[in-house]
C-alpha cells in the first residue's frame, strides 16, 4: 500500500511534493473519476479534473427556488464564477474544473448565511496522461482537446441508454469500452417508445411522472445521469448530451412542452451539475423542429441560457429534423446535421462547410439496420461508405444501428436502448479511426473541392483519395498543383475500407507539372487497383524538391 501511495503522489503532484513522501498526511478522497488528494493540508486535483465544494444548508421550504449559491474561483490571474446546486437532503454542491495548473482559492456567495463566505484553496496539478481537457474547435472546421491533442470524431448515438435496467446500462458501457467510438449522443430525458416493456425508473422532477412538480428537481435522476457522464469520461468518450427532445408521445410526461421559465431553470440546473465534466458537449435538442410549440426565438433563448450558464464554454449544437437551424449564429460552435443523402458522395458532403464555416458533424446519416422505416435500412457497407465520403472532405460522421433479431423482435437495439453492437460497420469504423489518428493533426481539408472532391488531406504533404462506389483497375498518379513543387516524391498505399487492409505500392512517385491543373509522375506511372468498391489511396510525401 505504501508503494502505491508513493506512486500516486508522484503521479499527481510531481517531484516537488512527491519527494517528501508525507504518507501520514495524505487523505485520499475520491470524487468519482477525479481523485482529490490532500498534501500538507492542501487539496490537490488535476487540471481539468473536478474540484467539488460540498456544504450543508437549509432543507426547509423549496431550496430549488429559494436558495441561491455560487462561488468565485481565482488563481490570481483568472477569476471564474460558478453556480452551485441543491443535491437534496440539505446538501449543496459547487463543482469547478480548473483550466490551469497552480494555486486556486475560492469563496462562496449565497442568500443564506449558512452558505455564505465559505473559503478554501487547492492546487491544480499536471493532468494524467489520458486527461487532455475539454474538446474545442480548432482550424475552423476541426476539433482538438484543450492541450492541443487532435480529436478525430467517430461518434455513435444511443438515445436513452441511461434509462434502462442496471445490467443493460453496464453492458452498454462494456460495449463502448471495446468500440471505436469516442463520442456518444444520448438524451437527458426518457422517451415513451418501449415503456410498456421497459418503463423508466427515474424522472427529472418530483411528483408523479404524469403530474410533475416543475418547481422541484429529482436529485436522484441527475445523480444517475452524471454517474454515467463520468463513466464515459473514464472511457475517454465525449458525452454529447441532448437536453430536449420531441419523443414524449402525446405529452404523457410534459417533458417536451415545459413552460419557458421551467425550461430555463432546468437548463441552468443541469449546466451547474455537469459543466465541470470535461467530456460534456451540449446538444440543445434532437430533431428540434419536431418540438412544434417552440419558435426559432425560443431556441435562440435556450442556446443563450446554456452559453451564459456554462463557465467553460463547452461545445454547443442543435440537431435537425426536416428544418435546419441557422448554424451561423454565434452561440453555435459546430453544425450537427441530419442528412443521409449529403454523405452519399464527397461532393455533397463538403457543401455545409462553405455554408456555416464551422465544423460539420453529420450526427445522423441514417442507420445500419433491418427495420421497416427507411431511415434504418442501410447496409453496414453503405454506412461505412458514408463515413469515408464525409471524412475526405474534412467533415465528421456519426453511427448508430437498428438491428432487430428475427427470432426476438423485442430485443434491444443500440439506437434506443444500447446493449451490444450487432452490425458490420463498427469494426470498419475502428479501422477508419486508425487512419484518422495517423492523419495530419491540422485535420483533413478538401484540396480540389469543386473538381475532385474525393481528394482530401493537407496539400503537398498528405492525401486521402476515396473512390467510393467506383470499380477501377488503375489510377494514374495525378494531384492538384497546390502545395507541390516539381521533384517532390511520394509513397502510395492502397486501402480497402471494407476488408480493412493497407497495401503499399512499390516504388516512389516523383512529380512534375502537367499543365495548369495537375502534377503527375515523371514517368506517368499508374497505381494498379483490384477493380472493387470501397477503395482509397493514402499518399504521403517522403521528400521535398526544395
């Protein structure tokens, strides 16, 4: 045990404190996945971890409405104001994510004396190796963690997996741990579909499910939710949390038609609880335009409430049904798009980039499935094709599946309930993720988008060329001229996106200019191809003529 504690101290606080080995002074108190250590009487938490202030306070009346609580955190240079929340049974909490290492101190503010002017301090230390901080936008169209590590999104959706029996929720987490997915979209609220066989066990408000008390939250509901957000954090999976959705059929629970003041209070409450989790993304709604009672002005308000409540400026988006929200608005960080046709070929996939000038995430492109609905009838091969079509033009694509077992029509499907993955696409998406992890950190960009949209990469350095449904037996080496100089040399690999193979092509390709629009191999060499669909080329420069 002593050796383990020494290792823990060395890992989290470095040589400065680690050499002291003050074991008798260390009191390790875990806060979910973020250990808080006390060294020489000072709390220690890693950068982008969670520092939690827990206070006892009044439980009389209605604390959700009556009590206001916040804290001011400062390191002497930066000051951040953070809202607290009532967690039931007279317990109040304030959660803070330190975005810089060093000494921090805080003081609370409240309209109740018992919660006012509580002070403390702690040290934020260098994060552990898997903690790269929250994801943000870089290079206009791409994502990276706060420490600069690129985030190459391969996402999936399982709308209400957190409303299932405990063993199914654990099965979902186990599946995700062995999957290629680094982002999961899911809803805060339950949906009414399937409640006959699997009714939700928790609801966000006090009172009866069909008669909610909108003035009181149910802390147990949110504790369960945040536990799963934290489970995803431990798996290094981003939690793309859908705050509102239209799947409360016939307004049984009233969760799709809350009064604006209730909605705003709910948004501020969930942001106060979850914003300190570095893996949170905020999706205002799924198929927002199917919430018929709301106007565009309502959605503007919802975005702004979330933006103003979140001191860390996590990513924000909104998912469309048949009508696309105006994603040029400043509170939208990236466009979350439902459009399967757009990614049937690279030429159409890249158009939204020019419209919004922001990262484009095709979170819904139809699903691998065998369901009667047309949106759940893709083959695994077609879904993989759509991922590649989006990838080569510098956009990102999302997965899900709706595969019903023939001998058990009531079996769980990943899209709605989670559980296990049954489709053919996930293993191929793991292969694609490996390709992306090996691609330039700056992201893949269209190189000749109006003429050859299937060519992406970083001009002059790295190219991905995707042939999609074409069946070619050869390809003459020819690249757009941007970034190239006569004499540059390249190596070529042939990628089979379905069979997951990478075959190097013998020899080196040395280029010369051929007219205005191309650089070709000086000997007009060609790349032989096996005349099948789903092929791609990866071309990397190995020397520069200059």
